[in-house]
């Protein structure tokens, strides 16, 4: 084939001068992506022993939005140029890069590239969550010690909140592997890169995902891009850049010329697999489903590719400037059905098989498997185009239908005849044996793994190692997301099964990973922040000749003896010598044991090869020893190999059982085909003497085939049955199953030859296509609602602080004998920002399948969060995206709808909602009481009681506070705060909220507003002012006055319904007082004269608005707006103690009882303990819960009044205050002797002083204490 454009061959030769032999610098080990690796010292004898195990477990320290690191990219292993120390490099979804010592796991360097993009911006797509940063495996350029990778982030690098998809960005980084610093010309922002072949498209980072591993070939690096859950207007991209300058050299899109830029599809993601290359100018990739529908049913040759390359395997060639040309393609014949079912061909990479798989004219073979479960073997030099095969089906080398979807690139072992391994979701791993017969390559299914892979996404891509390329040393490595995390099999199966050699449990292995190797080490990343290293950190005490190969020996004959020599590397004692398996090998002599050896001494034993069957055979010579040197093992292995041969013809049938499953009746016009290889494993030609067949039983009766045409056995047709088979060769027989009728069918074909007889069993079943039925439980859980596209499922009403869990059910309604229903796409609403969410991502997971009549269920829960009463109904939805193999189903975006409702307290509106609606949590005492009127103080208080009482008086606002208090007013409080500050339950109902104390720094109320009176304005609106009221009812303003040091300026407190100047003046006037004063925003005080010591203060100190009239002032802390009956005095007049007016006098009487000569501090009063002498708060009372004043005040009376509160305090000898917290600014007085006023009703105790509080706090363990000494200097 001619490549388009000039390619400089020398530029495509990888520079390897700095690459250590055991490094892994790209995904899969090399650009073929086959994953076959011979350079890591993985000896099956060591890997399968107890020596091989966990060497380190390192926690990567990064956290973001409270979550640990996740490693979706695969690590790279590298020894920097000029050094000998090997390192392993991990990059995470949080955009952090770590460099670890490859042997110890010690973190030696790290770097944060950006903040990560957040999954919260992706409308429920949770494939990777909660952060998306580095999700693609990077690549290391060994010639420059540079690590290249891509990272998804935001424009702004501040904060940890979603910024929206338009703010999403992708950057290309080039890091120095030594210190992780950025190379010159990097990073490169990819935003706005234009499509070279799709003129109207530009790259947008927010909607695209870079999952496919990077490809380095020559001077250029290439990255493939796809979508997030097939959402938004994405397309597949390959973006290329110069590795030195960072210049973008290619922006190629899978939706190209002539496709409107509104049509999405054809992403390149390949489950994290890499773009592949032959490093000779060709690049290969596979794409996902799309919506252009450019090709219908007309065949198109592969060398004339369309411009919409959906569901395609692609061959692109490089030009000298790094740009790409598409030269060949393949699309499955059922491409349109695959699009409709989201059954991407591109769930795996298109791998280039090693040269050992070349056959005849097919020099380069590739393999790719899709979500439909079909594995395609392709001629990489002629991919096959669209519908160019027989009956307008696929023109490919071979197709195999696996049991379920596949998201894993093939494992490949080219030795011992060649094997290919396909890891299937929820099914065993399938093993295919390669054969080349008359120039035709064939891959026959010959074995499966002994256990199934996880039934959720996703088992790993296959990886195979061998020890320095030696036959008999192949190991298949599989990691998985459920069950045993790491499984290691012998690559060559036995008796139809893979043989498990070793396994390890590793929690939270990342889906779609691929085992990565260094120097005899295995590395694995997880989604919990841990990375693991496995190996055998011990040295061998003996150096034995290995392998010892006996060549080819006829079966049942013995080879000549060959010595196996072992030399001691330390002083030791040999305790035993034996064989791992004695079926084909023997030891012809033995040594005297125990045998002591000094360092450098050696011994030998003779071994023989006696094959009992044809083919390659191997075993280990096991030498056990003891030693006293730390770091050395106690056993040593030497490998013995040989090939058994047969002089005579020898028949072998592979596979011996052929099964056709999951075939839809009539779907494949030409039938479904598999391969049977008839092999001659002998050295003489094989003659087929007769063919016998039966459609009923493996034991007959059989009918002879006359050899004419094709052999038809029931519904099966065998083509190309040989009459002879050359020595050591094979012939591929095509076995076709006609699916024109539904049913289960069998057939048995017996080959009679001069090299033995053999029978192959054939079974097939076909039936109607799967039929998907989706149902959701009714809100009462007693019935089911059938899904109708576009109509949400409904949880009904869920009350706050409760939850409702209902089942979502998927059933296969196909009749008996029908095809299994497969969930090809399943994205549950797990971990979403909604009150509706799925319980997990396991139930009804992508890849799940159900036989006819079978169902699967998943729980979804609507959890209405705890909320206040009388809140409006709000709703929430969550989406489950699903598609199936039901041809009539199509992709569905299933909505689950839930109404979250709160209890509603009367009075109710006609719509059932409460008239008083909750409007938030508000801070009180800012600076004064925000709602001036206390309506209730009850140990049985609920919000409903408060609202009902508030409604009777027609207040606009009512609030609950301190568990038991109900307050009301007509002005909205000043400061709305976060609802978390209202954290008290109601005294009458622990499930209701009645205010709170926030974080202990204030008093907060739960506020309700009359929706018929309140206009919705949260700003407290003074009409004008506020200003000093000049006077009312014959009283004139005297200005702002202080409280005196040892008494009240006005001694008589009066309760008023409203906290206004007019209300206070009228109350004092009605009681025949001549002075009225207001402080703390509404406290009303009356008197006939002003006490000595009360003097004029600056007007600014009387700065508190009246609680019920924000247009006027009502004093301040310790400051009175003073009013006097009659005309105000001149500006020079100052009221004093000589002022007298006519008015009532205050009198009191008490029984004559003995009292101490001086009062004393009472340390305990009932259940309260004395806290000291305290000041008033800065902008309010220190205690704001409740209060009263009495000329018979005692400490015991105040304690009883404040029984429901945490604190009580007395002041001025006659005032009592309660509260649950101490307001800001109130502190313990410097001079504790300030509290010097005796209690008005009990001269034996102190009751504070002017602006000083005798403070007590509730103490359950309070005990009676003797009174303290009397205060000195008290008067």
C-alpha cells in the first residue's frame, strides 16, 4: 500500500538510547498496543511462588473536595538518562503527578498541574467522579527525558466549585522526568483548535474527554478525544503536536467535511486504550457510535472512506508535517443498529498483532472488539470497508460473537502457536488459538478462564509477559474491579481452561486498567488513592543453567540425558531436588543430600525428556536450600523444555465443542459462522477416511457423508472439509448456523482418519430479539408503573427528614428461547447532587444481561432533607441513561421525579400551604430585640402553636426562639443568616426547629411571615430617619441621658405592647409620672424625678431604633432617650436630683427579720452556680431570653423564673434576666466588687449593680457551698 504524503522514515524510528531494558514508557509496552512484553523478568516459577507478593502500598497524599486521589491513567516506568535508579510515574484525576521509587514506592517528587474539572458540571455523567484531570495514559520520550500528558481543568484556578462546561479547558504538558518541571513551549492550551477536515468545528475542552492513551511516533505526539457519556455536541478528535515546540500540527475530526457541526458522535476513547502505530507511518484507531447516518445499506470500499467515520476501525497515515490522512476503514454491516443501541465498536483499541500471526498474504493483522461483543480480526492492509462481504456483510478475516460486551483490548501471546485473550464483561475470558492453513489465518476458541470476570465495568485490558521471549513462560495478567483484583494465568490453557497461577486482593482497582511492569515488578493504581507494587524482593542463592531445551523427541521415547548445573552464589545447604511436574520429564540420577556448598561451588543432575503427547512441554527443576544470609530465598528454579512429536499422523480437532449463543432469529441473513480447525500434529500426512454425522446424539446413530457439496447437519453447514491434511499443519472448516427459525439445535460430526478419530459437538440456539420492559414501583410500593419514553417516574410526596426507596426494574419480555437482554449503556444517578439517587453503581450496571423472563432491580431513594415547617413544595429529578440490545428500545434518558414537602401549620391557604411561610433564620439582638412582642413561653412550644397565636393578633412576622419562646412583630429583623444557625429543637417537638445559638455567638430565631401581608422584601425599610422623636402627648424630648452608677435613672419599668416612644410616654403619663425614658430599643422606664448621676450623653450613644418603629430612636445600651412632661428646659438646663413632680411614690414593706451586717455572695442558688460579676453586652443586654423587675427581688425568685434557661442574672438589685447564651461584649468585670447592690427582697445576697450582673449558670452537679466572705467596701 502507498502512504499518502511524504514520510521521513528516519523520523519514525524511536530513539532508545536512554531506555532501560525493563522500562514501560507507553500504554501496553509499545505502539502496537498488543500488550505482549518480554523484558520485565517475569519468571512463572517466581510469580507463582510465595516469594512474589506485595512490596509496597503507597498512599498518594492529594485530596480535593474531600476525596482521595484516583488513578485512571496507567503508570509509566522509566530510568532517566544517565542513571540506574528506576521510577514509576502516576498521574491522577486531581491533576497531580507523582514520581515514586520503583522498588520502594517512596514518593520522591510531585507536582500539581491545575485544579481539576468537576463532574458536577456534566449533568449526571458519573463515569469518572468527582474530579476529571489526567485520565489518559501519557508517554515518555526517552530521547529527551520528557513525560507528555494532557490535563482537564478550568479557566480560573481558584476555588473548588463547578465553573460550568464553557470554562473547561484541556492542556498539553511536557514534564522533565527528573523534577517534573515544565519544558519550554509548554503547557499548550487546546481550546479553539480548529478542525482541519471539518471546517466549521473547533475544539472545546468542557464537553470532551481525553481518555485514549497518547501515541508518540517520530517527532509528534497524538491524543484521541471523545465525550462524557455521549452528551453534548462532541465529535471524535485526534490532535497532534510537535514534541519540541508544542506547535499543533493536526486537528482531525471523525465528523469531517460536509457533516453539519450540530451532529455529534464518533468519539475516540477505546476504554483508555491507545492509538496504535506500526512506527512506519501508519496509525490505527477505533471510534464509537454517531448520528450522521452517512452510510445506509450501499457497500463502500475501504479505500474510499466516508467523511463521517462512526463505528469504524481506521487506518491513517502520517505526513511529514504531522498531519494525517484517512486511507482505509472498516464498519460493521449492522452499523446503524449499533448506533441505535450505543454498541460502540470503539470500546477497545485496534491492536496490531505481532509478526508471528502473519499468514500467507496477510502480513499485518489487527484485532478489535466492540460493545456488541463481536471480536473482529482485520487485515490491516485492507480493513474491509462497509458491507463488502458475502450477503453484504463484513469483509474481514474473522468475526466471533462473545457472550457479552467487551471493553478490554485483547491480550496477545505470539509464542507456542499463538493465542488471543478476550476479557468479557460478566463472563469468562475467551481464549483463541491461532492457526494458518493454506494462507488463511484462523482464530478458534479453545478455552475459557475458570471464573467469570466482574459483571460491572470493567475488567482490564489483557497483558501477557514472557521471560525473555522463552516459550513456556507466558503469563496472562488480568485485573478486575470485583472479587480477586489481580489474577495471573499460564498463557497456554490446559483441557479447555486457563490455569490460575497466582492471585492477589487489591481493593478499588480502577476500571479499564492494564497491568504495568518494571524490573520484575507489577504496578497497579486504584480509586482510593493507593498505588501498589508487587514483586519478589529476594535474591536467588543458586545460579542454575536455564532453560535446558531437549529439542524435538518422538512421543513415548526418551531423549538423551542432559545436565543441569547450579552454582552457589552464597554459602548454603541443598535439602532437596525434584521436578514440578513429572509427566514428560525425569531425573536420571540424584545427589547425596543434604549437600553443603560454599559460595562458588556447584553441583549437577542429569534430566531426561520423555514426551507422552505432541507439542511444546515444560517443567521446572526445583532446588530447595537453606542459608543464613538475609535477602536470599530458599528455593531455586531451572526450566526444562522440549517438544513432543509424532512420526505418524495424529488428528486434533479444535475446538471440540462449538456453541452459538444469543443469535437473533433472522438477524444475520447469511447465518452465523465459527471456525473448526482440523489439525494433523504428526510428521506424516493425515488421511480422512470418512465423515459421520448425527443431528441427535454424540453416540449416534451416525450417517456417512457422501463428500458432495457442503455437509449439512440439521441447522449447521460445514464447508471446506478436507480429505487430507499435510504433516504438522491444519485446515480450517467453516461452521455456519442458520438462524432462520427459532429453537435449540444440535449436531455431531465424527472424523475418521488414519491418525485417530475425533468428534466435534455443535450446539446453537436462536430466538426472538430481547424486549426491554422498564418499570418503577408506585409510591406505596404495591404496584408497578410501566415506562413511557419522556414521562418521568414519580416518587410522590416525600415529607422532610424522611426518605422513600422504590425499585426500578428491567425485565426481558422476550418469549422463551429469546435472546438475552443486555444493558449496553447504563449510567445510574449515583453520587449526583440531587435528593434522588441510586443506591449504587452495581445493580443494573452496564454490561448486565437477563434471559427471557428474567429481571434485575435497583433501588432508588428520594431523601427529603430536614427542613422547617411551612416551607413551599420543591421538587428534584435525577436521570438514568440507558440503552439495550432491544432493537426497538433506543437510548433512553429516564427521569425520576420527587416532590419534597414540609408540614404545614394553620392557618392554611386554599392551595393547602400555610399562610405563614418560613422565610429563614434571623439573628436577634442586632442590636436590640428584633421582634418586640413575646407571645408564648412554653415547655410544649411548637411552630404550629406560635404561628396560630401570631395569626390571632394579625402580626406580619412571628419567630420561635430558645426552644420555648414565641415572638412577634410587624418589622422584619435586620440580619438573615444561614439556616445552620437555627439549631435548637422546639421544646414541644424534638423534630421541629425553634431558633438556635449558631456557633455559640448569638441568638437566632426561626422566622415565619404572613404571605398575605409581607411583600417579600428582606430589607428592613425605615420610611424616613430614624430620628429623635421631638415629643408626644405633652412630653418633650430631653435628649440622650446616661444610667447613673448606683441606681436606675428612672426606677419604674413598664411593659408596653408596642416598643415605640408614643407607647412608653403614654404608659408613664397614664401612671401619673412626669418622666419617660426608653433604652435598648424599647425598654420603657418611668419616674417622677431623674436620679442623681444621670447626665446628658452624646446623641450618637442613643442609636438603637425602636423595635416597632424604625423611624425613631429608643435609647441604647445603658442610654435613655428621655422625655419630660411639659416644655423642654433651655439648652443650659440639666435635669438633676432636685427635680420634683407630683406622682405616685414607690413604697415597700417586709417582715422584720435578722440580716447579716453585710450581704454575701451565694455560690449556689438551687441548680445554678455563681459565675461572677459580669458587664452588660456591647450592643444589647447580656441575657436576652426573658426578664422582669420586682422590688421584692431575690436570687431564688430569679432562678425560679429562669428555670428553662442556662443562665440567670440580677441587676440593679431588683431586675432579673434569663438567657441561653451570653451576648457579645459581656465579660467578667475586672473588679469583682462592682456587684455591690443587695437584693431588694433579701439583704443577705447581692443582686448585681448598675450595668453589672450577678451571673449564675445551670449546673446539674451543683452542690451547696458555704457563702463567701462579705464584699469589703460595699455600701
